[in-house]
């Protein structure tokens, strides 16, 4: 579970930090390597935090449901927010897809997936 979470958290953090503050707010025209290093450092820090915290989560129903909901919601939000920026740069309402549709839908589907995972995991115990 930790590795799957890490596969999604590290790239999402890298792209989020690179595109939002480094490209929009900081004037780094000639020093783009600073944005890359800053984004990589934040991605590594987020990956380390996730690596440590996912193990400490209890195996109860609520924690499993919330972990699934937050994980899938984050993936849905990131894909819906940054996907239109990458694949259709002219679409001025593209990021709203992540805010209003894919983020909340991912959160709900992640909660359902977390419940199913918890149910299957606990049904195998004697």
C-alpha cells in the first residue's frame, strides 16, 4: 500500500509545486533549475511523510475508508486540474474539472474502494 501511494504522491507533488508557485508566482525566467530543485525537494519530503504515515494508520474501517478517499480524491483532483492545462492549454475553464468533478468523484469512489478493500481484507481472517 505504501508503494502504490508513493507512486501517486511524489509525481503529483512535484508537478503541483513546479506549475503553481514556481511557474506562476516566482519570476524564474533564466533560473528554471531552481524551480526543478525546489519541486523535487518538496516531492521527496511529501514522499517521506507518506512513507512514514501510511504505516502508522490503523487497520480500522474508518481509517481505511479515509485513506482511500484522500488518495483517490487527490489523484482525481490532480488529474482533472493539471490534465486540461497539459492536453488543452487553450481551455480556460479546464482546471474547474478537477475542482468540481474529478476531485469530489475520486473522493467518493476512493471511500467506496477503501470500504471494499477493508471488507475483503477482514473477510479472509478466521
